[in-house]
């Protein structure tokens, strides 16, 4: 029945003179998403509206899934598109629409008309009455409720006429690529994929770095992170994933620093390496999945000590989230089941029994002096030897 879709956006609509830039970016992202779908489509942009018209047969569910994974899309409305016609013909088409979409209904409804084409013979209120009366006469049991209806039939009169009554929610946010690029520290846990998804939702293109520690972490742990990146790439597009061998650095830190400071010192070197790769990739910031107080390395004191090694800003979109909130999003974006697979990453292998929760920056830096003989060369080698793969949804 449906060959056309109205694609709605929200926040983009308040962008003023720059709005066209965001609209164009959104159109580009929609086109990329549709490459996964069978069929031929035409996208058109009018003031405040983006329309998608199918030129060939297509899989309805496949197209809806593609459109509702694009950041910037607030909602998708399957529409019936009509050529310009007289009010009586429009009313008849509305009745046909209503009978096909809501057969044998006893629900309440109202008609809501937007008449952008001011040359149309009836104004919005007159069209509401005309179409509403036709539906009441033709559909047994239907009732009008203009305040809280079960069904709102929207009629848009533009260069053509569009009928729709359903808005399928999209993710909202801003189109990818409109707000720079970030480097995500991606682990195999629940939090970091959610953090990457959230920062990408604000229009930020993401790359990712993963710290691998063979033989202490397995190839299955590495594959788990690749699989998580694939899940996130459904929304972000292809992700450059930089895989850093962190084993020698971890062992060197383990052998030369107090064990209660192991996690925080390891974290500082991860941030140093991530920042160096971020600068190579022209990223403007780092992103982590940290949340205040969740573990010892995420107390406010620990975060201050971790941040000290960075010159780029570090964004933590989950900073005030409860774990339950993070889990809910991970389930929504389909990363949860992968995240809880029992393959440990390097952060969990080398964890002290009693890690420091209120590290002193001066003491941490003093203990890092014990590493200076080899650590810089080890860091440079880890960066030079990193493996970079492009991860995208199959």
C-alpha cells in the first residue's frame, strides 16, 4: 500500500540559516542507510520535510529498519501520496486509506490538516470537516475525539497531497559528521559501546581503539569487541577500529609499580596511546564509557588523575548514569547480549584486589618515574604496530 515515506526531523529544524547543511547531511546518511535495502528510491527535500519515494518493489520492514537507524531522523511516516485533486476526491481517498489501514475499527479519530498550498479551495478547518464527515459516514462505529483520539489522520496539502496516520520513532539526534570526530576507547563491556552510540547521536563521527593483551585475553575477546563495533556501526556507519597490543606495557607496569595503583596507571597509558592515535586520525576528542563511582578507576579523584595526561577533551556521556540506565540503552541498540559474553578484556585481567580509589596525582607521577627506562619506547612501538580494521554492519 505504501510507496512513500515522510521523514521527520526535530532539532535540525531550529538551526536557522545553517539548517540546509544539516538537512543535506541527513539526506546523505539516509542514502547510505538505504544502500542495504533492495529497490530503487528517490529522496526529495522540501522546506521542513524530506520525502522518500520507492520507484520499484521493496521490503517495507527492511526500509523502516534502515530509516529508523539514522541519527537525525525523529520519525518515519508511511504515506499515501496523491496528485492534486478536488476536496471530494481527497475525502474519498482518505476513506479508502482509513478502511485499508483500520478495518472494522471502533476507535476514535480526528483529522489534522496542514495546507501549505494556499491555493487549495478549502482551508485546513474546512478540510478537517469535509474528510471527517466522509469517514464517519463510511466507517461504522468510528467516533470523533479531537482532544485525545486513538488515530490522527494527517493530511498535508503541498504540491501533492499526503495522507498518513502513523509516526514510527527514529533515534533523533543529529546527522553523523555534523559535529566533528572522536576516538572511542572501546572495551568488551556494556558501557563503552553505549557511550559511542550516544556521542554519535550528537552528530559526531567515531573511530575506536581497543587494547588487546594476548595471551591473557583471547582472540574470542578481540572478536567480541569487533562484533560490538559492528552493532554500533549500524547507526554510525563504518568504524575504523585500532587494535593495540597492550601486553608488554601491562606486564611492565605490573612489575614496576604498586599493585594498588596498577589500574589507574594502566588507564593513564591507555589514554596517552588513545590520544596519540586520535591526533593521527584528526579526532578532536576522546570518548569513554566511564560513570562516576562505578569502579575504583571511575571515582572523581581517579578521573582527575586519568585526565591529567590528556590534552584533548575527554567526553564521558554516561558520567551520571546508573548501571540500569546504561543496560537499558545497550538492550535498545542490541549490544547487551554481546557485551555480557564471558570473554575478559585486558582491564579485568590485571585488576588489584584492593585498588586505590583516591589516588594522589603526585604519588602516581612519582611511581611512573620507575617506568621511564622503557615505557616511552614501548608506547611508541604499540602505536606503530597497531592493527587497523574497518568495521561495518554486514
